[in-house]
C-alpha cells in the first residue's frame, strides 16, 4: 500500500523532466524511421535512371509525374524515354527494366548522289564519256549503244584505264579543256617518237627504198614492205590535223590488247619520227582499205573507240571511212587515219567525247554507227 501510494504521488521535478525528454526522443525516432521508410518506398516505386554516358545520374519520380526537359545532363522518364517537352512523363508503369538510353548517333553520311549520265559525275570518279549514250531507237545505232553498255559491265577497259593515269587524264578527265588535252596528248606521243630522219631509220632496220607515190615512200626488206609519210600537218599545233594523235591512240590500242587479248587492235603503225619543228614522219605496215561488211569495225572496234573516249572524226574519205585491215592482223577494219583532233571548230568539233555536251556526244557516236558500213 505504501509502495503503491508512492507511485501515485507526483514525481520529483527532475525526474519529470527526464521522463518527458525520453518520450520526445522516442517520438522523433519513430517519425524519422517513418519518413525514411516512405522515401525508400517512393524510390523503389519510381526507380533510378542514369544516362549511359559519364553524366551523373538524374532521378525522376514515378510514372505520371513531372520532369524537367532541356536539362544538361538530361532527365529521363522511368521507361527510358527522354523527358518530353511537356515536362510530364507518360503514365503507366514501365514494362520490365528500362532500356539504357543510347547516345545520339552521329549524323549518317549523306547518300551518294545519282547522276543521270556519267558526264555529270565529279571528275575524280568520272568513267567513260561514252556512257552518256544509254539507249537509241534506231536499230543500227542501238547495237552500238548496247555494246558500249556491255563493255562497261565487263569492266575490262575500266580496269585498264585505272592502271594508265596519263591516258585516263587525256581521254576521260573532263576538267581538261581542248588545248590542254591536245597538249598532253602531244607530249605523251613525243616521248614515243624517234629523233631521226626516215633514211637513217630504214637503213638501221635493213629496209631499202623501193618507189614513191604522191604522198608516200615505199620501202622493202625481202618480201616485207613499209610505207612512210612525211607531212607538216602532222605537227599542227592544236590541229585540226595532228599526227601525234595517231601515235597516241596506237599506243592506247596496243597496250589495251596486251592487257586483254579480246580488246584493242594493231592498225599497223610501226614508228613515229620527229625531230622538232613542223615535219613529222609516220611509218606504217601495208593495209587494205577494201574491207567487206563482214570486216566492219562497227560490231567491236568502233564501240571500243567510243568507250575509250574518241569517235571517228574524219570518215569522209570514201567507203573505207579511213578504216583498213592491216596486213598480218585479224580480218577486221581498224582506224588508220586518226590524226584529226577536231573538224569544223575546236569546241564543237573536238574528237574527244569528254569535251562535248552529252547530246552532241551521243549524236557523234550515233553518226559513226549510221555512216560506217
């Protein structure tokens, strides 16, 4: 009874303060634990997203809540989407773990432009200027056009030209104008010429003079014969006639034949003699200008000429059109008079297809197929 009475009596003043303090601390601890538990549950529900880059993590609330767009580093919604401009993440819980946000890809390279015809390609990638001829309604011309397309598909001449940068520049580089093209062609051909007169050359190779015609001298060594033609028009600066053109294109066709036996030809040129100045002498094997329809250059030789970058610019010599069958060579007519670098006008009548407008280049090639028998 006395003990019970003591518990009911008011506690001394010091003891009351201690008890009150203890109770307050207890309540604070409970409140703190409740707050921590609440925050943990919210974080567990919302999840944490982090930019896959090295930027610090950016926390956002659960789905359906607001985020801040246009921040750096950016904010992302729980589903992995970038914070929208509205600042409100889409509602609904994400399905599974959000996929890591991928860094923005660098802009892809622009697709290569297409060209309606090869003449519009950049010079560095331009191919044969003959490829401007894509089709033709005239059956006779269409055969030539189709052969040009077939040459491109086979790729032999393209491969050959890729190994002959000087030839390629002269015949295919559209950035070179007519005078520059002719100048480079001349320098190329001069390097192939001999610095000697015709009598010295013939004596050196065992030939003796036989007889002369209006334009030529004829030489013989046993049953073998050669002819020589010396004329100033072979050395005309810039044309219209230029014997170096024959020398140059002979080298092109012979090297092409060495590259692939089904291509190129030997029209019978033997040597070029040039000692500077105006006169030039070309030495040639015998050839026959009375070729037949079966020996025509149209099926194969002419399309190769066109694909290589020139057309027959002087075909007014008669039915032979300045083609002939070289003695000792396959029975097909080949160009034996390619000294014309232009006819009519250097700009509109150039022999180099690369320098002509596409429509005019097509007309030149078509005209060859229609007029050469």
